[in-house]
C-alpha cells in the first residue's frame, strides 16, 4: 500500500514547528519538523530522499518476508519517517539513531507514530566507538536491515560511516540507501554511483534499485548486501 502525503497539517509559529501527515496502511502518520533550529539545521526537516525511501518501502520495496520480524536500524534518523514505516512493516525491533540535539524530535515522532512497537531512540555519532558499544549493549550488535537517507551530502561522510556500517552489519544484512547527489559545487556530469561503494565494496554487493527525478538531481535507492 502506498504512502500517501496528506499535506501540511499544522504550523506553530511561536515554536517554529510544522507537521506533515502521510496515510500508511490505514493509519495516519503525523511527522513533526523543526522549521528553524540552530541545533539541527538539517536533521529537523523532512528531505526528499527520506520521503522517497519511505514511499518506496511502503509501496514498491522488498517482499514482506524481508521485513517481517526483522531488526531495523536507521542511521541519521532526523524526523524518522523511513524508520517509522519500516518499524510498522517489521513489527520487530526498530532502533532510531542520530546526534544528541536531534533526539528529542526523533523521540517525539516515534512515540506518536509507533506507540505499541518495540522501538529505541539512541544517540549515535558515527565516529564515536562508545556510542556504537552503548547501542550494542542495549539493542544487540548486528541488524537485519539498515536504513539511510540523504546522509552523504558531504564528501567526508562515507569514511565516517564505514566503521559504523561494518559494526552493525553481519553476513546477510541489507542496507537501503536513498541518496540525492549534490551538484551545487560541481560543473561536471551528474554522478549515479553509490558513494559508499569505494569504501565498502570489499564487504558489500551494491545495486541501484531505482532512480527518480530530474537528470541533474535524481534520487537513487541503492541496495547493499553484506557478503558472507
């Protein structure tokens, strides 16, 4: 069943919050955004790649058997929409992670939209080993499915993500990455390769499942499977 956008539901100018609603499997997902926050200039908003990944998971994504009961990890959750959709599809453990400043927003959206599900919202800076160890102690060391959307807008991001992805994956783990290449600082052709393939190629098989949008700034969904 598709994820249907129901438009902006509300706007609180005093606190600079807004809400967007999405119809999903007979329920209404109400996602809060931070319109303006110095603490979360990017993490407080719904970005195109996250919306597209959530819609793809709900509508055209993996077979239900690939998600049912599986342990889900979302990196850089932000507003948490893809992870919330995946948590409902799985019905199993779902762990949402982001930097400390973003966690109150993630916790709010998860509490509102996943009240009866097995969810955890935890701090994770990709370069902090102690964060990885803390999550491992609370939620387990490896996950079946890892979700990422619009996290690779910086050229430094793949190197920072490498150890985190290797730590939380195992043979058979599937990573779904929604990526929108940023062309603002480039005059060359658009790049359609998975930006994680160079650093993680020895451990993961990668394929592009879908591309959508204008030729100069499409959104790609990549699937990465951890080798045995």
